């Protein structure tokens, strides 16, 4: 039994006449009559009464046609679902990200992606660079936004492109002596209690701080470790010490704090978007397309690394 048999039977029931049904389905009357007869033999029951007044479903025919309509609806729905999935309109995207990415560019990207792909289930996980890298390599994430390129076993199988650049800034409470200064020096920082990111979560950032302040810096060894930039700012506002973090922290300014440049200017690792080089998921392709449209400089980098990616 094929799908066309179901369509033929439904057309015959609708039109009540072999000739009219044949024209409706685009075949000649004799082939239609043969197809219906073949269908009745396969079902093992007469589905239609042929009378001078027309063709009418039997009791067996009515039962068959009810199921046939449901089956055709399911087939049409399956084709629709398949097409939407192929275009990345349904499915799941698992995204790991560092907190500072929520300052820029993730808010715009996520808002636009959610508006354009409302039926894609977004699973968002805030996590440090080391954790998200491990999760991406293990297949637990589809895409990750980290500070610096992922490193370690399996990172060679990832495509990574920069989506933002940062340098080190300091944040202090308005009551701190540095609050009125446009910049602070490395020497001044060495004499202050510091608030920094975790070395386990953001090793590249901490490596940059050691390069600036010294490998055996007492200020760093005794620093307060914060989970994210919002905690760094909050602790600085509380007078705990001088917070050090990426310049994108400026977008999270709040009452009670002041920001200072750090001299010499210290570049931090790029904000990097990474995904599996062999991941051809239409949902991922749709997400990358959204990133392209919101971060123009990223598109060319993505094309160089992975070739043009578009949802199916």
C-alpha cells in the first residue's frame, strides 16, 4: 500500500464518481479503477459500493478512510517538520558563555535569534572558559563563548573566531584613593588588595595578570577570587579592593564605582566563539548566520575558518 492509494480512495469518496475522481487526481479513469481494486484486494474488504447513482464507501470503506485521512495528515506534518528542522527552525542549541559576553554581543544576538527562531530551544549555561571548552569538546555544548581560544585535548577539532577585543581595566569604589585617577600603574596595583577572576576558570586572563604584575606577585597570590565580572564590580563597590577585569565591564557601570585604565595598557584574550568543525547542525548554522548579521567583522572570519555556513 502506497500513499497514492490513500489519496485515490479519499478522492473517490469525495467525488462519488470514478471519472470525476480520476480528473481530480490527474490520472485516467481505468488506472484509478484498477488502483482502487488493488487496494481492496490488499485490505481484504470491499471499500466502495459501485451503483448507478454513484460510488459510495462501505462500512469498511468509512473505517479505512478515517484512518487514511489521519495518515495523510501525519505524512504532511512529517514533511513540514522535516523542512523546518532542515532550515534550523526547530531543535535545540546548547550555548556556554562567560558572564562578560552578556554585556556584548550576546544580548543582541540572542534577542534576534529568539525572535527569528522561536521554536528552537535555547539551553544557556554560564560557565568559565575552561569548563565550557571541556563541555564543547565532550559534545555537551554546541557553541561556546570564551575568553581566549579553547586549549587542550580536542581543541584542534574546533572552529574558533574572535567576536570581541578587550584590555584590562580597574574598578574601585568611589571612596577609594584611585577613584579620581584616569589610570593606575602596575606599581600601584601591586600595593593594593586585588579582586580577580579564578585561575581555574580563566587561566589566560590570570596569565596576563601575572605578566603585568609579576609571576610571584604577592598581590595576586592574596587576591580575592570572584566568579564573574558582576561579582568583581560588586566587591569593588564594597571597598574590598581594586577589581581587575575586561574593558567590557564599562558597560556594567553602577553607582558607587569608578573605572580606571591600567598602565601599561594590557591586552586581554579575545572574546572567542567556538563550535565543532564537523558540526553541520542546521540550528547551529542558523545561529552562526545571526552572529554574522549582528557582528559584521565575524562573518569573514567564519568563512575563512569553516566556509560559508547557512541554514539548510
